[in-house]
């Protein structure tokens, strides 16, 4: 009789061990998961010096070299003139060089110029930028640039303060330049000044 009780106890222990084994194996097979932090936004490209060139693709896909070469801030004093919604109309002169074949600047739907000042961003259509006095009177981005014959084109902005960061974004990437906080590139001002004088009747 004692031998039978001992045999039953041993069998019960073996059965319990078999039942526990799958649970332990199941626990061992659970993958160890770690919470992966969400990647932060990629750092913005370094600031280029005003006057440094970068290469982009033109409207037809041909390489162009673009260089910001002039800055002019304008506050209209002629009473009938359109006033900026913010503080200044800003003219940015961009020298465009065709590297190999004739082309023009990409249209705005595929690329864009922006001016950033603190937390504010201004585009060529923000505020009353499209009413700046040189728009339509000085060369714009529609000009076709031929090899060995660079052209200066003008972009207009309606901004709050002087200075900031100029950005160009397109399929080729993002480029950034520090904008001078005073008029710069005097050789490029003539077309803007002539346009202002023509518009304001001076």
C-alpha cells in the first residue's frame, strides 16, 4: 500500500511538471520589445553665406546655378502707392546661371522661395508681396537663361523686419542663406529703384 501511494505521488508530480512546461516555454518565446523613440525632424541644412551658390534643376530639368546677390528693403512713402501688409517690401536679387543648356527657374508649384523671421514664414505670395512696385517691371523668374549669359531675377516679399533666413526648397533639396539686415548688393538695386520710380511717378 505505501508503494502505491508513492507511485501515485510521483505520477502526479510528473503530470504537474508537464503541464507547467508549455507555459514556461510560451513565456520564454515572447519577444522582448523595447519602445523605440519616434525620430525627430531632420536638422535644417547649415546656413550659407549670402552670395554662396547652389545648383538646382531648371523648369526643363537642366542644371542652373543660383546665387542670392542683392537685398533691398522698401517702405513706400507715396500716398497712393500700395503699402505692405507688414512693414517692408523686400526685393531679393538672384543671379541665375545656366550650366549647360538654356532653362528658366522652376515654377512655384514644384519649388518655392521663403523668408523666415523667427516663427513667421513669408512666401512670394504672402501679404501684399505680389503688389511690390518692381513686380512685373523688373525681371522675374520667367526669364530664360542661356549658357554663358547669367541673368539677375527678382523675388518680392512682404516682411515684418529686416534680416532673417532665405530658403529655397525644391526636388533637389533645401538651401538656406542668412539675409543681410540692411540693403546689400548695390549693383543690383538699379532695376528695383527704376521700377519704384516708375510706379511711384518720380
